[in-house]
C-alpha cells in the first residue's frame, strides 16, 4: 500500500554453517528469523503480541565442486534448499529467495597456458547453468508445479580487476497459470 505511511521495527537474524565434508563437497545449513508465509524476507517484525519468533531453515544443501588438473572449478552441482544458482539482479530474483531442488553449472576456461612458467589465467570464462525446482506438489495429481531453468553466460576479468559478467536465461514454469487482476469499476 503506497498511500499509507507506515513504520515498523524489524530485525533479522541469520546463523549458518558451511561444513567442508571432503575437498569437493560442502554442506551448508542456515537458520533465519522470519515468516514461513513470506519466501523473500527473513525480517522479523517486532510487536507480535509477545509471541515467540519463528526460526526456519533458510538454506540446507550439499554442493559438489569438481576441478580439473589445473584446479579449475569446471563443474558445480547443488542439491537441497539453496541460494539462487543464477546470475541475476533483484529485478528477476530477490536475493533472499531460496530455491529447492537441483542445479548444475559447467564452466569453460577460454584462456589457458601451455607454459609452465606462466600462471594459468582465468580471465575469460563461459558458463552454463541448469536447474529443476519443484514449486508445489499437488497431492494425487500429475499437475505438480515446477520451475525448469537454463542460463548461458560469460565472464571477463580485466587487468584493472574490473569484471564484466553477462548471461541470458530461459525459465519454464510448468503447470502455472497467471490470473487477471479484478477490474476496478470506480
């Protein structure tokens, strides 16, 4: 509502653990305050009639990073409730939104070195990311709601340490239909 000015006292508490299971596997668990009804806010509003705070699993996932002989991380796999695997801004995905499902990212280094005396440069990279995320399970039905996505992009690091990263993505929402807003007769 943009016609009413409103001020609230809010706080946000997050606590997380990143555990190195092996050299390639990392487990992440993060708890946060907030409401289970709002998927993009971990803010807790103060003044809730002395009720206790809700503490929820904000993230809980495994991440596998595979490296080639040059220790270049060319493949990443995620499974669980994770932060967004996509390159995006908050115009597309809110930074607090967690995705539940599986995702994979493959990176290809466009610049390498054949000389032992040179450092292996990682200043030009192509990447592709794909994911499958169940949104809502519809009991006793084949109408479960899903998000499937794929993204292709590139990253360039310049000698000034500036970085240019861009990508193009396609998101397919399965069994999800938009609804028109009601027409206001005023």
